[in-house]
C-alpha cells in the first residue's frame, strides 16, 4: 500500500494493474492520525498508463460530502536538452 500525505491528511492507496493501466484506489484515510470512515474517503477514476511512448495520466478525485475536488489529465514525454 502506498501512503500519500497532504498536510494533516494521510491516505492509504492500493495500486492495481488492470487493462494496461495502473489504478490508484484509496483504501483508508486519516487526519492527524485519527482514522476516518472509509465511506467518506475521496475516490475517483485515477490511473496512469503508457501510450505512443508517452507517460499519460488521468486524475479524478471526488468526495461524497463535497463533490468534485480536482480533475486533470495529461502526459509527459522525454525531451533531450542540448
């Protein structure tokens, strides 16, 4: 399990490989080391993958009580500087 921290929040995230994508799934969370209900945890459709030589990502994070937090998509590609 991957642990991500944002200020006082901590998220336990499982990485799942499926359909040539790596999905990030929140399994638990806490604030100031106090566990919070899993049903209130942020969730979404967050994954990364490779396509046409580019590292691509899709991040959609929502929370049941407040709705959409962030949505962004994009890619990274190798560049060589001279």
